[in-house]
C-alpha cells in the first residue's frame, strides 16, 4: 500500500510523518525550522521527506503551514511566523523531492484529520477551532473541506468582536483571538494581578511576584490550586470563546464544534463554561438542536495526518 507523507511546518519545528490511508503514522521525524530562510525551510522539508521515503512507496506529500494559502494550494501568500511572502512552496518542494505536493493551511489540515479520523467521525458539518497563542479554524461542510474562494476561509480568530478593542497582531482592533485565546488568557490574568494583587496572591507567587512574568503555565497551575485571579482569567476566556462559537453556529449551523490547540490541554478548567456560554448566547436556542462541543482527539499529530490525507485526495 502506498503511503503519503504529511509535514506540519511550524515556526520552531518541522514535524513529518508517513501516513497510511487509515490515518495511522507508520514513521515520523522532527527537524528544527530555519524560519529566516525560505530556501532552507524547503531544504529541511525535503530532507525529512527523503528520510521517511527510504524503503517505502510514497504517493504524494502534503504540507500544512500557518498562513494564507492560495486557492490552488501551491502558493503561501503570507505566513506570520516564517519568512514566506508569495512563496511558491509547492513547486520548490516538488522539484526537490520528485513527488506531487499539496500545500494546505495547518488549521484546515487539523480540521480534516479530526473529521476523518478523530473527534468528528460520523459528522458531516464540523467547525474546528484551534485555541493557542491565537485562534485558527477549519470547516468541513457536507463532508468536504471548505476553503473559500481564494483559499483563505475560516480565519475565525480575526472576526471583530469588540469595535476599537485590543490591538491584534493582524493590525485590526478587537479581534476574537484577543479575548478568547491563550494570549488573551495571559493578558486578562496580568490585568487582574496588576489591579488587585491580593486576589492574585498565589498566581503572583508562582510567577515570581511580577504580573509581567505571568504566562500560561503559571495561570494553569494557580487555577488548579484555586487562585481567584487565575480562575477569573479562564472564566473570561471561556465566556468569549462560547459566545464566539454561538455566533459561528448562527452562520454555519454545524453538527459539532471541535476544539484543539495548546490551551485545550487545560480544558478541564474551562470546557464546561464554554458550553454554558454557548448555550446562553445561541440564537433561537429554544427552537434548535445545539451543536455538540468536543475536544480534539489527535493532538499534535493532527496537522501532519490531515496534510497527508489531503495529499492522497489531491
């Protein structure tokens, strides 16, 4: 049976795996990302593919990358964490590895993997939301990956939820990810600690006494110990996240939402509040079936598994 190779290209590492048609990873490897050089990134991808291809029949390669991927799934128009601007990544890598190559947004790849092999099995209308430093998204509608006319759909994190709100890295103000992401969690916890240090006593103790040094792991640890400020920061993030999901439900009417990303590792601290917020804010909630809200199942491997399966279906 021919395999496909999926490559998840992040700002710090390139994770690659040879994947069968049941979504199982049969071999994988990891490389550091030379983020300042498009040429070296392509060489690193090719090196990982070559390692995985030894002694195996490889059909195609799928690349998952954070950023705007054009409608032909070949050109990276913009990537926030890599030096890619109008980068012809598909051609570069295909020329190096001698195989068909498909390029896909990493959140789209994750959504497809969860739909095919993870938490979305059996569902035809799925909204995936990745909650990490920012918010990413992917849509599977009627069993097909929805990418938009120009390949740039499902950028949920940049819906404006607060006019003239917090400045976002995209340059706009008040984007959803400024209130419902890992970075939003940190911002809220720091604000509470600055305004009311007594309320954040344990959080500040764990962080070394300075609000500016508070980061996600400290907030999680303090919340598990019952620190009021840390719990309030998670509550704020969860309220915003649930409200945003209810807005997406009003537009897309999915059967389920799948939540992944780094913040989901602490989901026990916030998932019930997200579901409550979603239910309270859902339009027509008394007259419609509510979408299920599930946690992603495939973890860090979802991106490369999804990219590999999409390459098989090129």
